[in-house]
């Protein structure tokens, strides 16, 4: 933490001619951190959904007793994941932009389907070099055109 702070100060004070590149590297680090947090919350949401399914369908069949309603935290984790992905995508992280596009395209992570927003994020991810974004856009255009 201290090293990152000192590196930032050094870059901003003493390397004015090259500071633009270094500052972008620091922003990428922050974007990567946000993206990793989003992946963590996404995994937590999937785990919560799995546990909720197991409680509702599998354990009930074994015990044949009604179970007390347990709160699922999947919604909260999905919300946290999407916020982390959004913050990272706004900083230009291609994977996060792709996640946002896929989320809007398929209605995942608590997002409503919105093809306009999906197109916007997938185009941005493709421009930033995401390898699957162009293919996904092409597939989406093909499916929408023929459905």
C-alpha cells in the first residue's frame, strides 16, 4: 500500500513527461481490483443460489418437513457484483465491459434485459480489445434479426 502511494507521488511529481502512461497503469490497477471484487461477489451470489435451491428442493424431499424460510443473500451479492463491474467498466476494463454487456443482453446479475445498453457495453469492450465481444455482438445481431 505504501509503495503504491509513493509510486503515485513520484510519478505525479517527478515524471511529468511520462506521467500519463503511469497514471493509466494505476487506473488499470484500480479497475482490475474492482473487477476482481465483482468476480468474488458474483461467485458468492452463485453459491447462495445453489444453497437456496438445495434447501428448497433437495432437503425438503429428504425430510418431508416444511423448512423455515431462510433468507437468500444472492440478491445482495448480485447487486454488489454489478456495482463492482460497473465501476471497473467505467475505468475502461474490457472484461468488466463485457460482463456488463452480457448482463444486459441475458438479464443476468439482477439486470433487466436491455439490448441498447448491452450493445453499448459490448461495442466498448470490442473497441478495448476484448476477444469475445465482437463475436457476441455478431451473434446477438443475428438472433435479433431472425427472431
